[in-house]
C-alpha cells in the first residue's frame, strides 16, 4: 500500500467499509463467566456459625492442652517441632493461635462447667475445612470442603507411639514426667494458651502448676486411656481390616476415614468397659465375638464436603442417617467416643450453619463458552441422578462401585448406633432447625433418625448435588479415582496415585495426583501418600458403564441395549474416544462452575 492511499484510509469516517479492502471480522472473544461469590458472603453473614464450625470442640474430653502442646518437646520425632502446629498430620496452620485449625479446648457451650485442665478435641473444621494452592503460591481456604491433607489415623497412631515409646514402664513414666515438669516450668508466660479464647495468664499459670505437680499421675491416666482405645483399632485389624490387602489403619491415607467402621468397635469397647471394667476389657476384648463388626470388609470413605446439607434428604454415603441433627451427632460421637462426652450444642449450631453453606468459587480461569455448552451435556447425562433432595440409593451392582461401605451396617450395628446416638442427647434437649422448627430429638422415631440399611436390598450409595465438585477430589465414595477426567474416562484410571497434595490439576479437575511425584509433593505436603486401588474396599471401578434410566433417575438397566424404550433416558458415563473429546472438554469446563 502506497503512502497516499494509506492517508486516505486514515481520513475515512470510522465504520465505513470499502469493498475488497476490509479485514475479516474477528471472532468474538469468550466472555468471562460472571459468578457471584455467595460463599464469602455467607461466611460474613454467619460468622457465629462459622466460629462454632471451625473452633468448637466436638466433645468435652480429650488431651489436656498443656500436655498436648508439650508433646513436641517430649518427642519431636513423633510430633514434629513445637512451632509446627502438628503440620505433619495435615492440620492447617492457625497463625498466632496456640493450636492449628481443627483442634480446640473450647466447647463454646456455656452450660458446661470448666474442668481443672482444658481438654483438647477435634472440631468440625479438622476434617471439613480444606485448602487449595493458588497460582501465586498462596492457599485458599475451603470452608466446608474436605481436608484432603488430614491423616486422622496417623494422628491416632502418634498417641499410641508416644505411649509405647515413652510411657511403657513405670520408669519411663517417671522419666517422662520429670521432663514434662521441666518443660511446663521453663516455658515463657502465656506460652500454652497465648491468652486465646478467654484463657487468662492467671488460668494458664494455675494449669501449669497443676501439671507440674501431678505430671506422673496425668501421664499414667493418659497412657491408660490410649492403650484402652488401641484395643478398638486392634479389633478392626482382626475383623473388618483382616484381609491381607487391607488398607493402612495406622496412617498413609490422608483425607479419608471410616466413620462407621471405626465407630463400631469403639462403641463396643465402651459397652464392654461399662459392663466389666477397664482391666477385664484389656484382658479379654480381643477374644470377644461381636455380631455388629463386619468380617474382612474394610469400609473406609473419603471425608465428605458439608456444603448445602439442607438439600440432602439422606446423608452419609450409604444414606443411613436421615435427621440433619443426628448426622452431626454421629460425627461428634466418632470424635468423642462416648455419648456423655458429645457436644450436643455444637451439633445443633453447626447443623444449621452447613444447611445453607454454599461452596466457594472455582479459583482458576473458566472458558465461559465451553462451560455453557457443557451445561447442556450435564443436563442430559448427569442431572437426573446428581440433584438436590435425591432419595434414591443406588446399589453397587448397578453402578459398579466397590460394595464394602454399603454393607457396613447389619442389624446389630444398626441397633448399636441408634442406642448411642439417642444416648448422646439429654432427655429434655430441644433443637431448632434451619427452618426455625423446634423439636426434641429424643422424641423422634427411630426411622426418622436412621434408615435401615442392614438388608441387602436397601444397601447402596447416595448421589446428591455436585456443588463444589472441583474441590471434592479424589472421587467416588472411596476416593479411588484422582480427578473428574478419570471418572469420565474410566479406562484412564490409574492403579495407584498420590493423595494429600493440594496443588491443583486444572485440566482434569482435582488435586495433583501423579504417583511418580510423591516425594516432590511430600516436600510441601507432609501427609502425601500413595493410594493403592488394590486395597480391600478401594476398587476404582464404578460409574463406568453407560446407563438407561427413567426420568426420576432410577436405573433401568446397565448399558445401551438397542433403542431407548418409551420413558427411558440414555446416560453416558464413559466419555472415552476422539468422537467425544469436544463434549468431554465442555462438560469438564461446566463442572468447574458448580
């Protein structure tokens, strides 16, 4: 183009098109997806509920704080350094606080009389506040999301190691007591509580004096409690975790637990102690038969998210707990281990808090155009089953997932749970639910507390909404699939992968997982561990065969047999193949928005 012609073009009115000379119009750029951060707004408007959720102890018992905070000085090889806040177990840091997020001595229940020593227990946040690493290297807290780093079994095992290595004999107790006394005496003022949550320097000074004067007795009682509780774990190893390929029960599976499977032997142990006393229980518990315990049937699950619990008519992965209040009682009982020690007020407050708690927004970029197209694919293939208020329990034979967890409760186990759930609530206790309705939990019918999942025809898994799906990995009820991509392309599922890292796989949706990088992950995330899908209860199968369902979401048959019959819907679960690549990409993009 010569200079004279270029000058003429520059003088033309804006928007005038000259035939043969205009450039082709640019393709419209994808518009950013407009989303409202209802999660942050909810936390701001419900600050008190969050405080209970994050900071109220689930039970009234536990390890005295002064002793707990002295353990890293007594045995740093087990507990880590004193300033680490037990990070090696996957606890999230609580800068400035005496304990990490997820541990508290404060029940926040004003009706409970103070104890001579403040006992520390888990809070809801220990398991249900997670985090994800962002592109700038910082971490985003996920209130209500699973803490995929927390290794609760490693935490339990540490107490057992402490007792066996440092409190095994009277001489060991005496030596450790002398060290404990020196630690408690030498720490600077306000070291243990840091004036937090109303514990004054005077109160701390009194506790320190008490611990120093009674160190041997405190350690003896501590050791006795731990050794007694160890019987429940040993019973599991001999029964439900009795197969040669049983998953690890002493750590190595962060972000997972066995809420029902762990609680059964603990309640049986409690009943035995109440019946024959601690000494006879220690002597005979391992040889006692209990019908409530499943045999060679590991029933662990992933820690669940607690978002929008009010949209779930049935909860726990097997749909066994109906009442929202008793869902929290069950979780608190798993922490407290004794109905008399359950923080009932916390169960009520947090049930209301999580009833409407929305998930946080996906913190990375989203292709809006692809997500919009993916929404149509989701509606056609996923929405009939993954929806709010879904009462259907899908049998393992139909969806193909590992059946173990669905079979955890037999008639004896169901009766054991019901008795202890009800015993956790005082006779006259009255609750107010998220809708303002008042009731007395002890007056509820058994069928309104627990569904009977003891019969094979009633056993299976629930599928509710997929809110916050991006932060709920690994996937399937047993966490046997690392990312959403691997769920949707079953042939790609790895036999082993890493759990416990919170850096993120933005392409596949899920936390970083590659087994070959375990040592790299562990340098930053100390609980990172290999998950092996050959473990009992850890099958990676399921959600892998295309289904035909009815409009309500009931599975009519597996696979596609000819043309769909009248009233049936075809649902694609396997998105492998080049012909499905574009739809798969769009679907994954939409799932980031939930």
